[in-house]
């Protein structure tokens, strides 16, 4: 080995670079190689992928949904089979009744997100298949737009102390209830509900869409909703959250 030359042992990345199995994989893998080879780059040792997968399947803190789905995975065109096969190793996964959408039921949703991100680093072809991963911290069912707003508002009022004096916005990814639940109206009403709760507590917040302190993300599939609150550090750490 030449003195001062670091040898990167990335067999999966190298294989994908050579084979070019998925559109865009080469660019992504090359970016990983360049970043890790940069002078002064100090990479924290990541736990083995098997350990990350095991953590995703272990019990969480009890706050996540244990029945039905608690993770929504959005896919790119032509990525369905690759994603379905890979995600099956991480937990219960099934097709949602909407195009390019999978749902999962796992014990620890945020650990699942970390495991999926690790998989996409090991296999760049998966990065081209998975568009977004949305773990749900809480969930509820609803039969009307008003029930949806009431259920979401109740959870957000519980979370209001986490948003004290901060900037935020609500982002709704709605599937179903097309005529009853209007996305912009629902987002605005939930924004207003959180602002009112913060004013009542004497810790007013603000709505921001440019680098907010937090984003409240809600995914609905027909009559079921999953809701999470992600702070700026979470959004920076998890590249597959993509709330907006």
C-alpha cells in the first residue's frame, strides 16, 4: 500500500458502480466514495447492518402504533419489486391500495427508518427505488374530515410544549377522502390550532416553510392517519424523511 493513501473497502458500492444496475446509482455511489475519500473526513464507525435491522424489529417505547401500519414508504417508478423484497427483511410489509406505496408494521418505526437508510447506502439501487419513508409516532382512525381534524388537534396539543417558541408547519400527505378532506385547508387549520395552543401557554410560535425548527408530518391512507413531529436535527440526520 502506498504511504498516505487510504483504501476504501466498499464492495457493494464498487459492484454497483461496475454493473450500473439502476439509473442514478453510479452518481450516488460516486458521491459516497468522494465524500469518504475527502481529506480530513472523519467517519464515525456505524454499527453492523445486522444490528441496525435487529433494532428495527425490537420493541419501541410503546408510543407507536402496534396494530395495522405505522410506516408509509413511497416508491419511485419501477422500484416496487426491489423495495418490497428488501423491506421484507425488516418487518411486516404489504401493498397499500395506492400507486407505488407500501405500508409496514414494525415495533420501532424510527429504528426502521435508520435501517432503511443504511440499506440504501449498502445498495444504491434501493436509493433509486425508495422515495420517502414516513414513520408514525402516533396514529388514529377517522370517519370524516372533522374527526380527522379533532384527532390530529388532540395529539398536537399534547406535543405543543415541544414547539414552544419555535417555527414549524404541518405537512399532510393525504390518500383517500378526496372530496371531504382538502389538504391545504386541513394544514392551515392544524397550523392555527397549534399556534393557538402556544399562545395560550404563553410561548408563541410561528409558521415557517424555510428551514423551520420542526415539521409536523401526517400521512393518511383512507380512514387511518399516522402523525409525527420531526425537529431540524432529525430532518438533517434522516435523508429519507423528506416531509415536504
